[in-house]
């Protein structure tokens, strides 16, 4: 893992009328606005993961009791090295989207908000110590504006 992409995101000047997209592999990417706001979506910083039938749609559709997933794409961003991070966005509560390592880094090194659906928000607060003041519950049709 390196911090070259962290530097590139920080230094990149977004052209008027556009946004910048940086894809990290798998489900993970970052967006940067013209105003400089940076947010990640489903940044997965782990190496591999375990899941079982009670938690995993792939297990249910394949008939497997449990699965051990191995990360196959390289980890190309350092979640501890963002100079600016306005929001960590999470699409759902599977651990390769609701990633403990990413959330831990962002919680300790930034003042970013965590935007996620209700179940992911419950887990961040209960299991990962994210304060309610930093959580925004994403709901269908709801819009919000950043104060930065």
C-alpha cells in the first residue's frame, strides 16, 4: 500500500463543471468536487474476509455454509493519509463496503461525516465507535448539503 494516489487526489485541480473520479479497484472509489470536497465510496482496506450464511447473499444463492474471500485487487490507497476527506459513503453493511479499517482511519485522522443506510449506521455507532454527530443516515429521496 502506498500513498501516491492520496497525493494525486489532494493535488488534482478539478475543471469547472466536472468532478474527478478515482477508482481503487473492487467496489471502491473516490470523488473530488470542483470546490475540493473529497469523499470515498465503499473504500475497502482489508486483505480478505469471512462471511457465513446468516450474513451473505452469495452463500444463500450458492448453498455454501460460509465463504472465505481473498482480496484479488491490489490495495492502492492509504486510508490514513488523506489530507482532506469530507465524507465516507457506504452503500450497505457487508464488511467489504462497511470496512472497519477505513472507518477507523477516517475517524481518527479527519473530521469527515459517515453517510450510510440505517443498518450500516447502527453498526458504525454500535461496533466501531462512530459518534452519532458524525453519522448521516441515507434515506431514499433525502438530500443534504455539506457545510464545507
